[in-house]
C-alpha cells in the first residue's frame, strides 16, 4: 500500500505540472473553455501549434522528403459510405458497451470489473457492441441514404487511391503512401489530457510489399519508427516496442506492435505498426469491382500487395515529446538557497522558438540593434523578441517553452558588434559577433 502511494504521488504531480505548464505557456487550452469546455476536446495555443507543426514536419521529412519509396497524399475526411462497409468498420469497429440502469452512465465492458456500476453501484445492462464512428448527414435530407461517417483513420483514403498514386508516381513495390490528417472516434472513455481524444490527428504510412517480404519489412519499420522518436529527443529508456496479443489485434491485422512511451501514468501507445496483409485492398476490390492488383513487369506477376502500416498519433506524440522534455533543475542561489528552474529540453528540431532576442534595456541604441537582428533572424528561424521584465525572468520564460538559445543585446554591443548567446541546457554564455551569428546559429540548430 505504502509503495503504491509513493509511486502515485510524484506521477500525479508530474502530470499536473505538465498540464499546468501547457496552459500557462500556451501549448494546450481546453476547447470552448469559456463555456466550461467540451469533454476530451483541446485547442493548441501559440506554442502548441508550433510544437505540433514541428512534429509533423519532422515526420514528413523523415518518411517522405528523405526517402525514394514514399509519396504523400491528402485525402478527404468524408468518403463514400461503401468505403466503411468494405473496410469492415461498419461491422467491426466497435467496443463492447454497458449502461448503468440507475445513473445512466456508459462504460466499456472490458474496463468494468464485476457486475455493478463503478460510479453508483447500480445494475448494468448486458454488453452490446457500440460503433466508434461518428455519423453525420451529407446534403439537406437527413435520411439513411445521406449518412456519411467522419473517418476513423486516414488509411482508407490511401487504400482507395492506391492505383492513382502508383500510376502517377510509377513507383515499384515495395513503396508507400504517407498522409497526415484528422480522424474521429467516438471513444466511450476518452481521457488523460490530449492522449485519448475523440478528434485527433494521425500520421500514417501504408507501405505496400510483396506478401513474401511482409514479415521482413514489418521488422524494418519497427526499428525505423522507434529510432525516429529517439532522434527527436525521447530518452531511449522511455520507449519500448510491445507486440500485441492475438486477442488485441484489430479486425484487419495479422500482427501488430506498439511503440510505447513511459508517460507519467505508465506505458502507453504512441504508434501502432501493423501488418494489415492484403485485407483492405482485397476488400475494396470485392466491393468496388475495380482491379487493385499490382503488376510486376520483371516477374510478369499480378498480385495484391500486403501492407505494413506505421500509424502514429500527432497529439499523443506531441504530448510525449513535451513530457520527455520536461525537467526541473535545482540551482544554488547566491543567498545559499535552492532555486528550481522549469525547463523544456526539446530537441532543436521540435523547439517552438529556436532563439529569443533579448535587449538588456529598452533604450537606444540597443533597441534598434535588437530589432534589426530579430527581423533578420526570423526570416530563417522562428524567433521570439522579449524586452519585458528582468533578464532573469525573461530567461525563465524562454526555458519554460524550451527555446535553445537566448541572445542578449547589451551595452557592449555598440562597441564590439557582438551579442551574448546563452545555451538553454549548459547555461554557458558565449560572445558571438553579429556578422557570424546567423551561420553559427544555423550550425548549432542543425544538431
Ligand atoms: Zn451508475
């Protein structure tokens, strides 16, 4: 008992601190906050959108820009109703649900222990299957023929475009299609801040391979994707791969691994990497009546490729990068006490601001020099300009949003045409000439 208490307290505390920082510094706000919020919906503030965009850009760079075998796509959220029948989502994309007869709350049957309602102890109904897709109507008439779904995954937009993309790109199998976009799942129990939400953004690759190569390519993608998180700053000890048990596999998957992150509340999925076999392409062939086979000219062979799918959550990976970057330093003060410094140690690629320009005073000639430097640097890097408060307070603000470099324009600058550059992590300060600053920053930020 005491062990559990010891373990829970700091965990709870760390998550509380991250959530509080996220709001205070403009990473994440509750959606529709002035109306009391909407359950499990969140908005990304000025810092959050920069972080999230950087995560998406880093993914796109790694999987599309730097590879020969993957092209991009942006398919629509609303799709032909037959898509979700063919894909199996209408029949099988369900969770077992129980209702409490007394307080009317709903729970996932597999999350409830015992026969009684966990909230009020009331009697529960028999479990029934609840489809997780959001429904809406297309056009002015609200009848069953007008029903469309908000996509629960971006993958189907890729499968139905398999022939289009393969034809125009003339890629040979193995090749992949990558897409970033919003998806929607009417989860019965969302929760844990931005980790599980009903509206979320995905980064998905469908990688088409010859059936005989599927196992080998699946292993390759496991390593590839795990390393991506590490390259972007996640501590290796906080990442692991976990293979799904047979009972956990989605209706389309033959084998699946999760890349899991050790969140303050425990290990949770960042990305699923599944072998979807030829399930989807064959299903769309059958329902659409269109030929979705690939023709291998060298072997003179027609076949439906297997698909390896690395499917990552933008919101949950952004949260993992934020949690992993969060640290509290203790530094001794001049008066013999200890000062706690909150710092986000983002990798340079993910840091919202790359540098902050801080004139030591609001007087000339400092302001003019600082302004000019800011206008020049911001053309290449996202920068902040802050002339409010003591320099110590300004450093704290930048540390709390993870800015790698603070550039101070001081009274010496007019004489030596140089500025002081402070490193967020080492706290080392270096005098650097303004003339060489941009290329020096470019070098430092490329690491
Ligand atoms: Zn109840």
